[in-house]
């Protein structure tokens, strides 16, 4: 709990923190604090047109941040949310509960609920979702996932706290990304989650 409380204190100060996910270590900030979110982009040297991902602590919270009436494939959405938590990223229409933030898209969000217990406990204790992006410098690709040591070497001196993982990742690739924005369901990036099996 000490690690969680120190991480939350850093978030409340407006700091960026390093946190574990089901895949890469990530930079995280309070999504309602625009200045804190800007720090993620400054640290990563990231294009501000590339939005942050909204991370929640429980799958059922997804419904609060999705404009369900704008989703064509609602049965598929139900199945995908039921498949959470895990390394699955849903691109969906944003509800009015999503904060107005220049580091989010205006009408859509990328939404994740991971299995990583340390991260879920952090978001739960923080009381609202976090805005996150993988802990790498923009444009620098890696042939493996970003672990705590790599994240610390890259950003350790610039963040408010580094939260240890409660368990190691069960995946060796980045998360699966699925878009439900249009008339067709699109897999934007393949990972370990079998979308066809979920939707069958």
C-alpha cells in the first residue's frame, strides 16, 4: 500500500508517474489535469495530435465513458467489455463523462482495463481514470516490451514515482486494439487477445 499511496500523492501534485500495465510500463497522469498530461508529451517528445489512452479499474466502468447510442455493434461491445480485464484497447465514441482535454480526441477515446492488479488498485484509490502512454521516447521502437528497468533508465529522473508491478506481464506483445467507431469492427493492432473468439 505504501507504493500506491506515494504514487497517488505524486498524481495529486500534478506529477507524471511510471506504472505497470499488462504489456509495457507506461507514463500516467491525472486525466483531469491538463498540465500534468502535457508533461507526458514533453517527456516523450510526442506529437500532441496522438491522444492518451484512458485506463479504468473495473470493466463495468467502461459504460460510463462510452457513448453507447453511437456504437453500431452494441452486442460486440458487450462481449468485448465482458472479455476485460486484459491487454485489450477499445476505440469507441466518447461520452460526456470524458473530460475535455486537448490530449484526448474530441469525440472518441481509447479505453483500457488491464489485469495488472497494482494499476487497477491505483486507479481505484485515485478515484477516477488515468491518462496513459507507453514509456518510450516518441519514434523509438523496441523489439520487446518496456519493463521497469528500461522505463526507469529513460524517465526515472523526470517522474514523481515509479509503481512496482504486482505481477509480471503474461503477454510478450503490445495490446490488441479494436475500433468500434464505424460501420465495421476493425482490428487496428493484433496482440494476444483473440477478437474472433470473443465475438463468435
